[in-house]
C-alpha cells in the first residue's frame, strides 16, 4: 500500500507522455477511463483508491500499485523526473 497526496498523483499523470493512458490500459487490459479515474480524474472512489482529507488535495491511499508502477516505468523510460 502506498500513500501520496492527490497533487503528487496528478503530477505523475500530467508528466506522462501522450498516449500513456492508452498504453497502461492496453497493457493491463483495463478501460482507459478506469486509468484516468485512478489518477483522480472524475471518480477516484471508483478506482480502488481512497481519498482522505489532508494537504495538497488530500491523501490518496493506493491499495493496488500496478497502474502506478507502470506509470513510473513509462516516466523512467522517457527520462522524466518527478518532484521530490
């Protein structure tokens, strides 16, 4: 289980190269909207993640890190760094 702020989770999504949401969906056999929701698009609660009140948009409790790990792998492949 991982905890990130909603701001951090959205930063990952926004740094992904064009076409990455589709790639993640295709590789994991998921619907693209599910992947968008995972990153807090419209229905975070439908993604399996849980949002708790807190700074920077709240704290997201991520139960299944599969999508997150693939997103980080794509960022690494493209030499895109995340803020620390």
